[in-house]
């Protein structure tokens, strides 16, 4: 790097810092450098040629590294990378585990109470969008559960089979779906179905159908997805003898509505009417159940409201989506940052299509990213919206924010 380049980078860094209203000390602390070093960089007396420092300054300022270097710069997201790096081990686990794993391949037996705590933790991590951490822990957890199932019989075996299903749902299945590994998500949901078949429990069978619906949608088959959800709902309606069963039925209505938004073969008016019907059913059930954590999910009035935004967004009814969002308080789902982030992301996607709301759209996407960065960085709809906004005329600050977001999700804008 020559003296002229050093001077330009320093000027860009100082300009970005001042636009953010940050002091030298605050930025230096955020990037873990001394105030003196930062001052020398800004004045062109020190070369900023270490990628780690460029990234540190850019992240502290919420801008793309190219804003400092003037050149494209490969994105660095260690958390997202950790999730993908954990997939090969999880793939081998899913491929190798059967309901009759040979004794010499079984891990040491773990107490049921410990396994239950680990299953609950895996699902909490999934809802917190801590994808790297949950993906790294799933192979051992699944292997331990399968080993425990094989050693048990009678009621103890059934208890472990339910725990096994709960480990696959949603932490494993939806994690893989959200990361783009639809084929592995199908294996995961199939493994869960094998365990559930032995339970011979209609409610758990309906739960299996719910997660199969997610995978079929991800695979691009909304017609099959809707048929799966409908069959699961029909099974469940004969067994509505607990609040948890009502919550699952509500989830099935929501996933049915989501499937319909993707079914382009249905006439628009018919599709919209069916979606409204499923939403009304879900809202009625949510009124009875209140906010729940049944099945490691988040059914209740808040999730119904979040779906009103997402469904209108998927239908292209962007004004209605934004209006629906006014009465939703996603922070009520304090244990599910992923759902909170999805709400703000869908709101941003709709705002992007409304005249004069592009700056608000960028702000909503940034809020979503702040809440659950790994989920947002892995979201294909968010990537598409960022690309769409990049072609719009934005105020300078919003444009800079958008370029920073684009960098962090790996878009070379």
C-alpha cells in the first residue's frame, strides 16, 4: 500500500466515523485498537492493510469494508461459517444413524434428564438463531438419543422416542432448511418419522406432518406441502384433548396458509380467500391458547400477527403487510429472536416496495440483522430485497447502510 492509498483510507475512515457520530475513543474501543493508532490511520501515517482490522473498523461502523478500501472485499462471518463447517459431521450422523445402530458404534449412555435438558437447549439455540452452536452439538446429541432408545424398553423407550422427535423438531429439521440443506432436512424429518411411527400417537404423527410440510415447501412443492398439512390437521382434529394439541393445530393452519402463498396454480382470489380462512382459524385457536411454547414452537397471538405480515408480503400485498405490522409486538417472543428477526425482515421486504419507504426498509432489515444475524445472513428473500434496494435511489446514509448489509450477507454490491 502506498502513501496515497493510506491517506485515502484514513480519510474514508474519519468521514465514516464522523457520520456515525462516534468519537475516536469509542471507535478505537470497538475495534480493539489504541486511540493513537486510530488517529495515525485517519491521518494517513499508518497503513491499514490487515484484513482483520479493516473488518473490525467496518463492523464497528456498520459499513462494508469496501467503503474504507475503495475495493471489493471478501465478507467475513465466522458465525455463519461455523454453521456450515458443522454440516459434514451432521450429514454423516443423519446418514449413519438407524433405529438399530450396532453396539460398537453407540456412544456412552446418558441419563434421560440430561438428554432432556440438552434437547431443550438445542431448540433454544435454534430459536435464538445460534446456528453454528446448535449445528456443532447436534451429531453427539442425536447419537446419544438413538443409543439411549436402543437400550430402553416399555414406557422408558417411549419417553426417549418423544425426546428424539423433539431433538429433530425443530432444531435439526428447520436449522437445515434455513441453511439451505433441503435434502438433509428431509433426512432429518424422515428419521423423526421413524421414531414417531413406533409411538403410534396421532398427535405426534400430526407433528411429523407439520415438519414434513416445511421441508416440502423448501423443496419447491407447495401442493404436496398443503396436502401434508391438511392430512395432519385432519388427524389432529380428532384428538383435540389438550392445549398443546390446539397449539399444533394452529401451527398447521399457519403453515397451510404459507403453502398457499407459494401455490401459483390456484386462482388468486381463491388462494387469498383460503389463506384468510386459515389465518382466521389460527387466530381463533390462538385466542384460546394464548402464547405457548408447545412442541418447542411459538404458537399464539403474536405468531399469528407475524404471519399476517409474512403472508401479505409473500402475496405482494405490501401495504397490507405494513399495516398488519402496526399491531404486532414481536419482542413478546423473548425466547425466539429468530421469529422476531423474521418479522422485521418481512416488514423490510414489504417497505422496500412502497413509494418513499426505502430508507425505512433498510432500517427494518438492519433491525432484523441486529436481532438474529445468522438467520438474516442465510435468508434468500433478504438477499433478494437487498439486491432490489441497491437499484433504488437512496439517501447517502441509507445507501451506505445497505452496502454494509450487502457485504455481511455476501453480496458483492
